[in-house]
C-alpha cells in the first residue's frame, strides 16, 4: 500500500493524480494529514480521484475510510488523520 502525505499547500489535482496512479499499481492507498487545511485538501483530492476513476468504464467506485493516527514529528507526538482509499 502506497503512503501519501498531504499538506495544506498540496494541490488537490496533483494528489488526485497520485491517488489514481497508485490505485492502478495497488489495491489501496493510505493518506496521512495533520491539520484542518490538509484534511480539506485531502478530501478535495479524494473527490477528484473518485471522479477520475469512475469515469473509466471498467472501474469500481472508490471507498475512503477515515481514522485518527498518532505520529511523531521532530520528537513530539501529534494526532493526525488517516484515509484508506480502496476500490
């Protein structure tokens, strides 16, 4: 499973392309984000990726499963969000 890290400055179209490309190689993609702006960019990207993938005739709709994760960044514990995206 490929891991994508999305920041508040990430371009949703670029992240959507990365999601679609990763799903061609694997059955699922994992996204990690910290902060509300990064969550916003991730949700936009997942929505765009869903539209891209469902336009293909042989494709099944995407499922996105959100959850919380604990990450260590620069020696400090942070709570972030995780999205597991699969077909």
